[in-house]
């Protein structure tokens, strides 16, 4: 009978293009979007984009159980407090189409179903999978707290809004707690109405007592399907990381959601989010630890390569040796978090490059490096390089002064007053030129200067090191010579808190 009514509904809409409601006629704005066993869905204009779901049954006859469920679904859902991740229902009506009296629900129109979205792109990206999990867990937490078990979580019943939000729809076979939703139950808790592919095993057991864990099982299957286009049964499915390593954290959570025994699963949507968050934090911590070790090991290996066969404190004075070392350091300066420190000041080295054949640029400071003292073989986090730079000549644009350093702007190969750099305009050869961001700051120390270079995770970068590094650098800058014993004393510095984990 429903097929005949579907055909008559389709024929009417094709001919008339409108659906009469108690609000007046609403326009059908496109062709059929989808249909199920007893429903047809069309796009309509209802003060904006919307859809109408028409139930293929004539109310002139005796109402079927499916029709009663369709009506009760709407009545119950409008009693649930609104939630961003539930489909928005606008209106219920009985519409007259020719000689048919047909129930209709008008609701928001979404961009696509999750099923159509995944099928169009192949595999749901990790960021979207996270958002899907978060959105559905929020939706499930909301309905479970209202005494509702959806019982039909599947890709067709999850919709995607244009803003990227996922929403849960189709509560046609949901179970509503009778203590919270008084009235005769049309769908009993033990009824075996479900889809086999995604539903929990207990939904197919006669008189099974369902809990929210049934929806958790189905969501786990949906997450797995979004990556593999398959569902699974059993505790150890093929890993999602086989598709891409990015999905590895879900391999730890999805099996916990989809255990065969309800009591062995993650029991609530909140627990799913908390578990995923813990796994995510654990993986981030592991990744960070691996990065720290890589920084320390690569820095230590680089020092070994430039001082082969030597131990302890190694003093480099030959220009080629020094240039080769600094060149190697410049390659890893950003990715391996190299910093400089003078005890009272330290910073990441964002720039380390040749200024010319005689000079190096560290950040925005120009140096003429004459000596390097390499400390190695005292532990990964004890490796460092002490660098000495000769006094640099003044920029020649400020006249005589007795300061320890000068700052200038570098524009088009010439140095300009730093105040012109700050203003963005410079007087060049009698003309005022707009710098337009093409000037770069430069600093020169007019006296010999010393500083340490090491990874961010080296002991010379810990705060407690300042008490030893600061007076040492000041003593060296005042003219004292470097003593091996002074550098050896730095081996007693406390370890960086990160490095302590690897003792």
C-alpha cells in the first residue's frame, strides 16, 4: 500500500510543486532527496531552506503502528531541550495532497548525510573524524540524560550542516524511558528493530535489556566505517592506522566502544570523549618526548662530527673549523630548537646564516666569530658550544660614542639610522624613501662578546643555570680568558626537567 501512496504523493508534487499546510502553501524547491520504507523527503522553502518528510500513509484509514511511531517521534522530540547536535524540527502537520491526508514533518535541511559525504571523499579526514566523534558524543550525552536510546546510529542518520557540524537525526525506532515520557510504548526496549551492520549485538536478542552502551557500540562502528568503509565484530579489528598513521589513536578507543558484551564497553559518551582526550594527550606527549630526544641526539652527533676523536672541552680556533661547525648548526637551528644564552638573557635562534665571508648573523646580530669551545661526552643534555666574537666596527652612521653596542637598519645594502627603520621612511641621497617593510634591524657589539649555543633542553638553558652563566659571561666579556675548569663546572648544573625523564 505504501508504494502506491508514495507514487501518488510523487505525482502530486511533480504536478503542483507545492505542499499545502496550516501555515499556507510551501514551495517544493527540488526533486526527491531520499526515501525510506514509509517516508519521502523533499526540499522546501519554509522561511528559508528546509526539508519536509512525508509519511506514506493515508490518515483516512486505520493508523498503522509505524504511523503512530512517526507521530509520537515528533511529539517526544519537541519536548527534548534543543541541542546543537540534534536535527531541528520546525513543524508537524497533516497535509492534503489530492485525496490523500498525509502526515508531514518539516525540519532543517543539512548539506548531506554522513554516508553521502564519506562516499564522496573516500575517507573522512582525521580532523573531521574528531569533530564527528565530539558532536555525536555531545548529542548522545544529551539524549541519554533525557532517558532516550537512539538504537539506530548509522551514517544515514547522521547529517552534516554547511558549517561542518554533525547532527543526529531519525528517532523513528528510539526507545524513550516511560518514566520520563508517559504513554503506551510502541517501541519496547527489547524490540529487535535495528540495522545489523552498525547496531549492537544485544539489539538482536529477544527481550534484551538495552542501555546507552548500545548507542556507544554503534558510534564506534560508524567511526571505523568512516575510515575503512567497513564495520567489524570482535575485539581486534584491522587497525585504522593501516589507512593512515593519523588514525592510530582511534585504534585504541574504537575497540573499547565496540566490545561484544555491553558491560565491557565504554559506558557513556562522556567516557568516550575523556578516553579519546587522554589517548590524544598521551600520543602528543610521546611525540614531544621523541622530538626532545631527537633534538638532543642530533645536536650531540653534530658536535661529535666536528670534533672527531676528541673529548671533554674542545677549543676550535681555525676559521674553516668554526665556519663548518656554524654552518652545520644553522641547518638544524629552527627545527631542533637551538637557543643562545648569556645567563641574563636567552632566546631561540630563528636566523643563523652568513652575513658575508667574515661574519655570521644570529637573529639580527652580526658577529665575527673567532673561537668556539665545544663541550661533549658528558651526557646528551650537557653538550653546548661557547662562542666568542671579536669586537665589531661601528656602523659609521652615528659618529663617535662609547656604547657597548649599536643598532641600525639595513636597507638596499646600506645601513640607516634605526629611528628611520622604526618610522618606515629614510632619507637616502637627499630623497625620502618609503621602506615598505624592506628594512631589517641589525645589531653590532663594539666589544668582544661571548654566548652559549645549545638545544632548548640543555642544562645551560635551565633557569638555575643563570646564576653560573651570567657571571661567567660578564667575566669573559670584561677580558678574562676562558678556563677549562669554568666550563667543566657547568657539568654540575641541574638537568633540564625534560631531560631528567631519560636518565
